[in-house]
C-alpha cells in the first residue's frame, strides 16, 4: 500500500468541477467550523472563497501564533551541483539547456559551508540536480559527512532515492527531505518531464512513502504552481499530506509554495497564480492543519514576503544562491532559476524582528525530541 492507492480513487476533472462550483454560502458554513477537514479545504481554495481572504488570514494568524508563537525559522539552500540527467521544461538545470555544468569538490563544499555558517545559519538545505552517476548517494553522503559538525539540521532536495538509500543518509545525519511532485496531473507531468528518471510519475509519487518507511524526521511536500491549475494541485498536495500524517505519524511535514520563476529555457505559466491566490492558499493550509510547517522561499518578492510573516508562514530562506558555489566559489551564474527577494540575511532578520517576531536558526534538536 502507498499513497498511489489513495491517489487513484480521485479524478482530476471531477475535483476541478467541484472546486469551481463552490458557493459563498458553503464558504460561510466552513468558516463557522472549529475543525477544517479536506472537503472544507477544497472549498477554501475555491474562487468563491476570495471575498473571505481577510477573515481567513486573521484566523490563520491566530492559529499559527498559538502553535508556533511569534517565531520564523531561517534556512538557506546550498547548491552542490547543476548536473542533471532529466529534461524538465521549467528548470534551468534541464539536460537540454546549454549551460556549463559544475559539481563542488570537497574543498569547495567546506568553503561554501564556512561562508553560510558565518551568516548565522544552523539549518542548511543541500540541493543538486538529478544525476545519479555524478551526484548519487555516495556523493550526497560524503557531503553530509563533511559538514554535519557545523550544522544542527541538514536537509536535502535531490533525486528520489530508494528506502535503503535514505536509511543510509539518515544514519549519516540527514534530518529532512524535500520532494515535490511538481504536478499531480499525470498527462501534464509527462509533458514537462519527457526524458530521464524523473519522467516516472509513479516512482516520484511513492517517494514520500519510502521516506516515511525509512524513518526520516521531516518530509517537505509541494507543487510547482504554473504547470497546472494550482487549486487542484493544492488539493492533491493536501490529500498527500493527510495520508502521510496518518501513515507515518512520527514524521513532521512542511509545505512549500514555489511559483514558476524565469530561468534559462523559459516557460510561461499555464495557469497564473496571483498574489491574492497565494495568500488564500497559505491561509487555507493553515486552517486545515495547525501543525504543518509552511515555507516561503526567495522566489517571492520583498513586499509579499514582508506581509506573509503574519499569514501563517513559519519558515523563510534568505540570501539564496541557486547555482553551485554561488556564495563564495563560483562568480558566474549557473542558476536554476532567478530569485526575487535579494536582500541579505541581516536585512531579512531585521524585517522579521521589526514585525515582532523572533528569528529561529534551527529546528528542535533530535536529543530534545527524543527526550520529550
């Protein structure tokens, strides 16, 4: 059994029709409820909920403060390689893009880690393209071994792995894995992933199950908004989240909100997601689940990120470089996508603190979690 069994009981077109037929009366009934269920979430992400965004935002803020307090966790991505064996229409690392490829050496990894540590970070996200021969499990494990003494929490966003491979990395100190389905629409998924291991929709869909069975501390989920209708993709993401929480209840979860950004190769969004749409979605997720972490990256602009502090977001990246060696090693841009918020870590920290929130540099340590 895996999420695929649950996934196959739903139909995309039927869900889309249901979401777009929601009425204002249904929204008002949902907002009177103390506990929001998946069917309620479907209504809260509908067009009919747009006039109620302010009410949703206030409730989201209250729930988030109750659960997380006035805190925002800070993390930073460190790109190890832009080598990739997949063709993905939306990614600057796609194999068919004519960019110079770069994979960091041991010395360069340590140099980047030292630079990031000086910025104050204790939570680091290691990112690579999907190239098993160049940046496979042995390379990732070695990178974790090199830097684990410097950081309390090491997460990865790399190619999907086997359960036993995740178990090996967990033993080396891996804390969390981010794995985005990109879109839950199978035909659209195939269109945007025509070649490479990533073209296997089912293998990617089952990845969080393999992570749960491996005993990972935290799993990050999400869809890439712009490939398909964001409302339906978000319902499937919520469905996936609820399945995982029930099945692997010892694991923590996070949701990210990436919108398509410019990159080499370029792809215009099929369905535009406006700022108001994103606010609605963030609040809907918080109303659905008070425990899930909600993360917002530097893909979003300064103004939006400033206001999102009060919406239910619990995790921020800052000063991100999306090219291997971008912090201290590689002056030439080999980036995966353009970032929008280019402020320094210090500037982001000051912005968060000016709004009455405390910056948290790491998650709970494993020793404390085990103790409680």
